[in-house]
């Protein structure tokens, strides 16, 4: 039996639409073993079948390697909420591929893992940091495998994560983002991506806040999150330096470098938004891990 641990991720990081992502300290743990029949536990009944994302990724990887699939037992224990912008599907896809490799003795590099997971997910912005840890800027050259640039994130930074009790599906969030933008908007984004990654590396909050001024997707997606304005106001008034929508939402993520500020802000958020789940997270630096039980 094997246990695979995969971190949640925050994609886009405000300014880096479909290019930036960061691994954070919420985790999915998936145990897998060979079995006589497919058995899936730890998730709602509706997902305990061959359409389960872990099993689908498992089968996909085996087929990519020219191998036949076989029955497995899968147990899913996760802290990562579904359809909230924290990469829940990526954690399952990555685990399924890693499980396929481990249970067949297939040697897989992190680069191959990113490529396979991206083929299933469509974009590397969530799967790459889930696999590599830290912050990652990803792009895919025409006809080539994804290229991933990994950036260390200052351990001083704390990410106050607010998870509303409602979903924002990626498909719906993509519909509201304009398909064409002015050249001035593209230029606005480019410099700020470099600024944000540098700010995360150095822990420079002023630089992070100055760079995190997105014009590509957040002005449109914020309308899908009824609590956006109120939560943003509370976070900035409570000492956070800036805030972004995590992935396509509905999760919002504020940033500070002061643990005390983060804890007081968490208390205030719990008082004002009792239906929201809140966490104080750090950047996960290890990425997906596997152990044999």
C-alpha cells in the first residue's frame, strides 16, 4: 500500500492568469493498493466509481505507458474543498498518476508527471506547483512539454485563506473573462508578474501589493463572489497587505508577513463571516510526496 500526499494550490496569484500558481499547506492524502475489485472510500458515494478522478488519472497514466489497467483500492482523505479555487482536482489527478507509477514500478520524473497531469487538467498552473512545491510560472511552447519555472517563497509570508460556503466552477468563471484585451492591458500585466514573483521570493510585501493589481480576470470574477468586497475590506483593514482570488474562486487569499496580524485577522474574519472557513497557510515547499506503508 502507498500513501500520496499532495498540497492544495492557489492559481493565478491575482496577476498571473493561467501562468502562476503556488502550493499551500492544505493537503489531500490518498492511499492506494492493488485489489480484486475497484473500491473507493473516503469520498461521497457519487464519486465511488470508475469516474472518480483519482482512478481516471490512474487509468490514463497506464494507457500512456502502454499498460493495462487493473483494480485498486483507493481511500481519499482531503482538506482541500471542491470547486473553491484551491486545486482540488489537481491533487486527485497528481495522486492517480503517482499511484499508477508506484504500483507498477514505473519510474516517473517530475517533468513527466507535470506533462501527464497537464494533459488531463488542461493547464499547468495548478498541477505544476502541486508537484514541484513553492511558486511556479508555467507555459507550454507550441508542440512541446510544459516549461515550469520554480520560485522559492519567503517563509515569513502568511496567507490568510477565506473559503466561502459556495462554489464557483472554473467553466463559469472562464465565461466572464474577456477573450480579447487592449495592448495596454497586456503590458500592464507583464511587468507585474515579474514584480509579484520577486516579491514572493524576497517577502517584500510592498512589492507584492504594488504588483497585485490585476486587470485581466479579477475585475470580472469578483462579481461571482458575493462576499468579495466585504472580505477584502475586512482583510485590508485588519492588517493584510493585499488579497487575490484563489484560482477561479470562491476562495480569497490575503497576505501578511506577521503571524500575530494573521491570527487577529482570522479571529475577525470568523466573527464577521461565520459561514466561511478560514486558514492561516504557508507556502508548501515540497510538492507531492509518496510513501510506502
